[in-house]
């Protein structure tokens, strides 16, 4: 986590945020595994009925994907410095092994249907209230004070994109969904202004009336960036893991 960059905010208008800034990402049956060592975490995941489906790597973090037949749930686990940094529920497609074998030749690119799952690092604003006493130069004495301070926090997370020609949708979880939002539809937000080129994909989505994040995806490297707050940068893979290519 980066060192917060603090600045003083007025209390007015911030009360609506309150404790809603805290978004639990780990499923209830796995929340205690955050911070566990990798090997011990894997043992616990298996003991609780999860099976690892696949693994990938983004920068200095490894991601593993686990499926539970009992829970009918897919969970993404980010491991950093040998410990479980985050666990979060993700759409079931993330745990699908794909429909073609690894030896099958890539199919011709189609702009009509494209599913991408992307993992990396998000960033959002944080707020905290501080109270105490400070010196009043005019009155020459200490006076009680209370103020709100803002900073930034980085976190591991993932997003998913479904493109259908010039339309599409994005799936957001946890801290990628700010307290003031339009609600989406089961975690999905429709994409607007979709431009699907051979080298680059761009789009926008509307979190609320004032927040329209910009999405930029590089088809050559698989890198993705969401320019907003919360923001996101990471790497994408094709939803069909057996295709033998990115997208």
C-alpha cells in the first residue's frame, strides 16, 4: 500500500460516505485466510471444498482461481510476498477451463463476441475523521477541532468485460464500486462508446451521473487501464483459456 497523500477536507457533504467506504471482498467462509501463507492457504482452501482451476501472474503477484461445487462459486486469490493478499468472489466463467484443447489452432478473430477477465491493482480514495485540540493564535489557547482528511489506497482486484460488437458490459466487485453508484445489475454495468479496433479497445461506463470511467485495452500486450476513481490497471486474458492466445 502506498503512503497516503493527505489533504484537509471540509466535513460538509462527506457524512454520506461514512463507513460505506469499507467493501468486504473475501467470501464469508474464506475471510480468515487473508494474510495466510501460500502453502497453508492452499491446504485450507482444499479442506473447505475448493479446487484450484488455474493460475496466472500479473507483475509481482500471482493469481489462483478456485471452484467450489458446494458453494457453486468461483474465488480469485491474489498472493503477494508469499501470503494471501486478497480473496474475492468472481463470475463463474473465471473458473471455466475453456472449450478447446491447448493444442487446438486459434480461431479467426471475431469482433462480435469477446470475453476478457482482467486482474491487477485498483486505487480509490479514502477518508478519515480526526479530532483533538489545536492552537488558536487569535485566542492564544488550544481549541477543540474536528476535520476530515482524504488519501488514496491501493488494492488487488479484478474486472471482467463482455463485448458484443459495439456494445458490452463490465463486471465490478468490492472497492471498484464506490459508495455513490447507480446500482448496476448484479455487478454489471453497460459499456458505452465501445470502439473495437485490431490493436486497441476503448469504452466508457457510467457509475453515477458524474462518474464515467474511461476504459483502454491494448490487444497486443493484454494491458488494461480504467481511468477514474476508483481506477484500475492490470492484464487481461481471453475468457476461453484453451485458445492458446490472448485475444
